[in-house]
């Protein structure tokens, strides 16, 4: 078996229209900076889709597919272009952390997890 850190080069032939489509996509995307990155992501996504993985799951346990409303996506792209975030993924992860991991919510989650692990749960107002 080969070393997983090594990579192999493959060659594919694409017509001019497909290359133009790819290059236009890359130039409008803040997620991919070259054809190889896009090709790797596209191959993985295609195989995972064909392998019947549930929608929204990625190759890693913490990787999901999120479909954003166009205005939200454009806003995030603008923030990436301005340097607020380094990628769309970073912006989405940061937004999610702020929504779900603010201090009060984290304390409630910790309390709930602790109560579940000890076998009892406090009932508010009881």
C-alpha cells in the first residue's frame, strides 16, 4: 500500500467549454484557488453521492453540506474578499459557533450532559 501522504498525478482531457466553465467557477469562488483543488473536491463529492451517503454528510465526521440562501452566500463571499475570513468554511464555522456556543447556551449544554451522565435530570419549577 502506498504512503497516504504521497499523491499521484492523473491526466484528464476536457474540451475548451468545460475548461472555461471550471476557470470561471474558480475565479468567482473563494473556496478553490486552482483546478486541482476543485477536481479533488468534485471527485470526492461525486463518489460520496453515488455511494449513498446521507445528504449533508462529508468525508469527515464534522464535515457537512450546507445550502445557503444567495444573499447570505454573497455576504459571506464579500467578507472573505475583504479579509474578514480566510474562507467560506471559516465564516460559516464562526457564525455557527457564535449562534450555538455563546456562554449561556454552553452552560445549559454542560448541565444537561452532566445530568444525563449521572442518571437524573432537574425539572425546572419542580
